[in-house]
């Protein structure tokens, strides 16, 4: 049974084997651009004045085992999830009721909402929205039950690592199959690899191919196409803008998408730093279509009309350092470009929405309302991936009472984590620390928190990680699986349901981090890029 | 006329344009593996204990202009050059006469020759040899004549940079054509690019595609095929060995070949450090075919028989630090693997051979003797690429006298360089420093030198270089064009001519270095990888 698989994986390495494997990974990563720019903790700024150095992205030496049934389930749900979040983002009224109370405690969400309202007042001129999503899960194990999927987060903005995740899958496949799958030189024999005959486990012996890059770029290309010809007069050539942070270390992940976009779809894209939005783009706000025009600073005579603004920045409160950042967000939201995502879609991805969706009869059945055309079986399947959670500020008194009861009782609190509702802020409170913590703060502040049941990932999972500074660690690990998907839809005035034009699933991200043994919980260690080795027990 | 082309190239960049171009190059290089491991001068060892960091290979920001006629000529000669050097390496008797006198002054060549003789005594068991060649040229300009090609060196061992050179050509093409050739954002308008209409110059606007990787790997694959099935009993899987230096910073250049070899020919290859030859390979010298068996240290249960040993190491005297190195060379030479190159082929690439080949009637016509089946026109074409040179130890008294006369006369010396005959050693003496230098040493030592007429590359050539430490320099430059080729042949006992089985040309290396203005000559500055922009004047 599954636990044993984790206990006996990965295979042990001799000194010679470990040296070979690590050297191969160090070289393979740079050879293929599975790289990041090093942090100043690794290379001091004075050693790297031109910022030319690169290092491997942190990676696991082995792919992590994952039950094929759970992987298949996650994939099968993705298009429904895409549709769900499109429907949520399309329902401004519903989002408003959810945001109302959050706005009081979360300045960031409040400011996003306010920016949306300003654009609404001006009138939105673009009725299409693009979502590039990643639904993140952990495996939950409990006695006598097969492992199940629990959703951690549904990312609606800046869903990253599609580019590098494809490369990790390719690297692990290389390690498992070079020069032949029966006699790989990098991996010793193990029941999960093809170099071992096993009767109790079925595995294809290497990671499934990862189509994240082609899926994500196909989404961008669909939006680019749907935008249609330039609305400027005279007409301009069109492009996609990647909105990026001023200091981006994960640039090669992003370049994998822009390269594929040009090579396979012939669509040019440019990188625009958030600090340059106002200087390098122009938007005639009195033009009925408000075309967003980008001028590459190196080639001022050639202007481009922007079809899609792909946000790889401006997703977190810490990025909005001054009023210029908010002005830039407003500027882009108000323009005629398709936003990936719109502000409403970013808000749809907030923790609070995720918690509210868990409501079910006798409470409101939001899932059914947002996905009226899906069978109960599909909705139940989706619902099975929700981790039980309770808002301590729920408008549903029964939910609230239940949450408070579980949180204050030391015995039940022991299986929960208390998380602040606001985005990107504050520490989580674990287990039996919850009751004394709640008692130490005024009851009026309880509503800022959500109580979640703890997820129990496979306890005996191990892996070895090559960090970006070259250090190698073997440790107990926990993994998170993300499934990528894209959705393009049109909003029609007065119609609650979005008109979905493109809805796809494809590609995955596996991230693995060391268990923080001091905390005994799932607190974040150092996160590494990983891939999957799917298994079925026979 | 040509000089003007160089004077007005590359186009000037504004600050914005330069910043864009440099940033694009910094990112493109790492994204595509156009990388090297940094030297400890760039990153101190303590900052990089795991040796994980990488940086861009030094590259020019623009491709360098090159006359299409000279490029075409170099390509058209390559297969004849391949055949010439195969014939030289095949003619042990002739090489012996050339080496006889060199052996007195050059310990390295003496030791190589001695190793060859030892293997000869044991009996060679492999009658095939693979050459992976690079013929290096400079452009020579003189008043009122079109530029012409002059050969600098014909490399018969470790001809490197094919992998990275392909990437540089790809990068310059990207810069010249993204997002469109008519409106590239990275390069300002210039007559040599497609973004400018010119009536006096014809250019395709970007570098010719570089097929070095496919050409070189096809050579390795041909040799692998020709080796045939395993000669061990029981039979073993076969592989190619890349013999590499213990501390190799140019590893990504080599990995480009092994990756292509596996992907397109399905041939596994392994990297073997010179210090590990004796521990990781085995050769049963009493076996009639002496199969060379390699055991990957990480996978001792799987042995491979080596079809080809590809030397990317053991080419220079400085690499033979101790007797183990010579023992390893002997070990490999004696084995049944096809050597790329054999010792005889390495010796054929010595400077002395290059000088002797310039001999022509009334002296011996070696070219005609080695290439009996080629027309006089072809041989004259080949000969036109020889720079005039004279051995001060020539067995031809007329050549020797002419050389000494030119060297001692201040007026004629001013157009020459004096080079030591021995490999990898000593400084060159330039121009008017030659007469006093010769007078300062005993006449008996003059024979250690070759006098070469100076080559005059285009004087006004400029380019900008991004070094591996991130520094950017614009300077006067000189460039060297290398053309790659491979040749596989069989030696039949008593037959002077080799039986050529595979003879190809394809791919190029352009290297560009800053002129050292202090010396006013062609002394080496810092060398960068470059590509070509071919032009014709109309």
C-alpha cells in the first residue's frame, strides 16, 4: 500500500552514484535553461555587477511518486474549475457581496476593488478576459483510505513555473531513461522505474510529458486572435505584453513562454517592467476602443498595439509601493487590451472566495449556481477536493459557530490551522496554539481568520534537492501538485454566465519542500521544482 | 568598397538601444545554454563552492561583416583540406621526415611520436581514423585588391566551439529579425540588415545558418557506424567517449554535441575525464581487436564498448603533467576504438606541417603528391590561402636563405612575425623587433623559428563585446573564421592514399578579438564568439 511506496523511495545512492547524478543535474539545468538568476544571498552584488550570472533552479534529483488516479482526477476537473472561476469573475454582484466585509480588513483587496469601480465608471471597453490558471493540490492521507486530493489554492494571476516545470519533467525523464530506460546510468534500480520488474506497482517509469508551455501559450494565442485587428488608425502591428517585476529572478520561466509564443504562433511579445507602464505605453482614453499602444524604447519608430496584457507582476500587496503602481494598474485595466487577468478575476482567486465555495446545502449551493450545466456527480467530484474550512466571520451563523467551536476546543483545534483572510499577510497559527491565540485577541478580530482542517500528506515521503547555491539535502518532504489551464471568455451585459470561447487543461507543476520538523506541520521549507512518477497499485 | 563597410559598422546605438540590446543578449544566452562556467577571476571559488554558477560565453553584440566570396571559397575548399590532412596522417613515412628535426626542439611532439612508435610496435588494431577539423582563416586586405583568405591554422584535434557557434548565429539572427526582419527592435537600421534599403551592398540581412553541430555529430555517427558491432564476448552495448579535461569551463559547447548525437542518431556518449581513463576503462590487450570497455562509475553493472574516443583534452603540452597522462594516451591509442584523432593526425596539424606544405616547384610539390586526383586549379585555389612563410631551418637551402634575408632586413622584417616552431610555446616576435632578436640569440637556435608574412585584416573593423563578467567593450577588432569539416578514412597497409569513407563540410566559427593597440599588430586580445553577416558589393 501507498505508504510503503513513499518509505522506499527514492532508491539509495552510493557516493559514486550521488556524485554522478548531482553533476549531471548541475550541467543539464544550465544546458537547457532550467535556470534562475541567483539571489544576492548566493552571489553578492559586487561579484555580479552586470547581473550576468545564472544558476540552476532548485530541483529535486528524483521525480516524486504520485497516485495516477489522483493525477487523472485533478486533470479531469481542471476545465470545470476554469469555467467556475470564469463564472465567478463574470458575476460582479456576487463578488461584491464577498468583498464587502473583506474590504474592511484588507487594504489591498479594498484598493483593487476601488480600481475596478473606477474603471467601471469610465466604462469597460474590452468584454473578453483571459485566465491562465493553476489549481494547486496536496495529497491527503488518512487511515484505511486511499490518498485523496485537497485543493490548496486556485491561482488566477501570475500562475508561474509552467516553463521551468516542463524542463524538470524533461530532465527527470532524461535521468530515468538515458541511455536506455532499462539501464539508466543516473538512477539505480527501483520498482517505480523501468529498470526494475515489479509485480505490485504499475508505473510508466518516467514522468508524464508536461505540456504546460504549449497549453499556456495557446491560451495567450487564442486571446490574441480573438482581439482581432488593430483598432488604431492607421493600424499598428499587434503584440502581447508580459508585465514583469523590476527585479525578476525567475525570468527564464517567462522567456520559455514568449519563445514558444513566437516560434509556434508567430506572435511577438515584449517584457514591460511595472515601473515603465506609464512611460512606454500610451492609451487614447477618448478613443472608443482605447487601444493600448506600446513603444519599445530601443525602437521608438515602431509602435505596437497590445492585444493581451499578461500579468507576471502586480499580483501582491508588496508590489504596490506607491501611487504610481496603482495608477499603472488602473491605466492597464481601463485600456482596450485583454487582461490576463482582469481585476475581477484576480479577486475571484482570493482565499475568501475559496472558503465561501465550500458552502453547501442547507447553506447556499454556489457551485451549482455558477455551474448550472454540470451534473451533480461532477460537482461532487469538484467538492471532494475542497479542504473543510470555516470562516470565523461567516454570514452563515451555523458555519461561524461550527468554526469557533472547532477552533476553541484543544482536541479539535489539533487538526486545524488558522489563517488570516487577507492576502499575502500574516503568519498561520497551528494546532493547539489556536485556542490560546484566539483568547489573546479581542473577539471582534476573530472574523479576520479562516479555520482550515489540516491536510496530511504522505508521512514518509523523501527526496533529495539540489539548491541554487549548489548545496544538496536529503529530507522528509511534502509536495504540491499544480494543474495548468486556460480560459478565455466574453462578458455580455446583463448575462450572468460567461460566454466561454477557449477552455483548456494541460501541463503540471510539482513543487516539493522540506518538512519543517520543528513545527511538526506543513510549514514551508525551501521549495524545489519537481515532477511526477505516477503509480498504480495492482 | 569594403573598407567603408567596416568603417560604418556596426550601427551606432543610443543609450536606450544599447541597454535593450545588452539585456536581451544577457538573457538570451542563458535561456539557450550559450554559456560557460565562470573563471575564478569572475567568481571566487568560495562564492561558488558547488560550481553551479554559469555566465554567458563572451559574445559580440553584432555579427561581423564578411565577404560572401571569401566565405564561399573557404567552404568550397574544406573537403579538399579534409582529404589533404587525411592523406598526411596516412603517410607515416612523410610525417617522420618532418618530425625528425622538430623532435630535437619540441619535447611534446617528441613524446607524441614516441607514443605512436610504441603502439606501432604493439601493432595498430584499428585501421580507421576520424578527423573533426576546423580550418581557421583571416581576411587579408591590401591596396586595390579585394580581400582574400589566409589560413591561420588547420585544427586536427579538439576543434571546439561548434556547439556555441551555432547558438551565436541563432542569437544574432534573432536580434536581426525579431519580431520582423524589416523592424527588428534590437538592431537599428543598417545597409547590412534587412531593415534598410541599400543599392550598393547585397546581404541577406542576418547570419547564414550554422550547421556545425549536425556536421560534427554526423562525423561521430559515421565512425560509430563504421566501427560495427561490439567485438567483446559476450557483446556489449556501444558508446562514444568524450575525453574531457578535469576542469572544463567550456562544457556546454561539448554537451551540445552529445545531446544532438543522442537525439538525432540515438548514440549514447559519456564524458570521461583524463584523470579517470585508467580507472574507468578496460582494454584486454591480448584480444585481437582490443575492445575498449567503459564502465560508468555510477552504474558498474552496465559496461559499454567504446567505438570512438573523441578528444576534447590531451591536445596541449600543458595537459601532460605526469606520466599517467602519457600512459592514458598510450592506452587509448593502443585500443581498438576509433580515435578522433589518432596521434598521427594530431601531428599532421602541427605548425611545421603547415609551413612545409607551402613549398612549391621548383621545391617539392607536396600538395600535388597528397592530392593526386585534384586539378591544378583546385590546388592553386588551396594554395592561395597559404600565408607566405619560411622555416629558418628549412632543408631547402633556398627557402632558408630567403627567410633569413627577409628576417634580418629591417624593411622586410616590418611585414613579418617570427613564431617558434614548437607547439603551444613561446611568444611571437613582431616586425622590426625581429632583426635585433635574432642577433641576440645564437644562430644555431634560429632553426627553432618560422617567419610568416603578416596578415592585414580590415583595419576599420569594430564591434561591441559582452564579456563573461558582464563588462561591455566597443573596440577595433580582428576576426578569425573557422570552417568545420569531418573525415573518416581507412588505412590499408602499404597503400599511401587513405580510403576516404565520409568527407563533409558544414558550419562555421567566427571569433573576434580586440586589437591590442599598444602592439599595433594582431596580438591577441580577449576573444569572443561571433557570427557572420555576408555581403557582396554590387
